[in-house]
C-alpha cells in the first residue's frame, strides 16, 4: 500500500510540474513572443535580450496590478516570473513568515475586551 501511495505522490508531482511548464510556455510565447526551449538553449548574449523582454513584461504586469486594471492576471504574472527564473537559472525560494505572533490574542486571534 505504501508503494501505491508513493507512486501516487510522484504522479501528482509530475502532473503539477507539467501544468506549470505549460503555463510558462504559453506565457512566454503569447506575451513576449519567446519560444522557451529556444531561449533556454540560446547563447548568453541572446539570452540577455530574452531576459530584458521578460523583465519589461513583468514590469507591465506589475503596473497593471498596482493600478487595479481589469486585465491584470496574477497567474500570468507568476508564470512570467517563473520563466524569468528558469532563464536566469535560479529557483524562487519561499521566504519564511517573519511576522511576530500576536501577544494579547486568543487562539482564534480575537483580542480580549477589558
């Protein structure tokens, strides 16, 4: 039974990876006109041009989000950032939460009234 659970987890991880990769391919091609496999295999000089186009597209998405434009899409923004990370050879590292716990709060976060 454990082997079946392990295979199911591996399958789910591979499926999630395929979904993310498809989103990255679509975002790069539709928004920036970049063919991702070609960009990954490009020489450093040409890769720099692709990185510049991606950074500009991410900046445009950020500005749309800040102005609450109706066409802003968080998933597109994330996909562009993931493409940029792949081109640069870096992976996004999740940051730990640094917010201190509430001092005078109950378990559910409600403050005491006194």
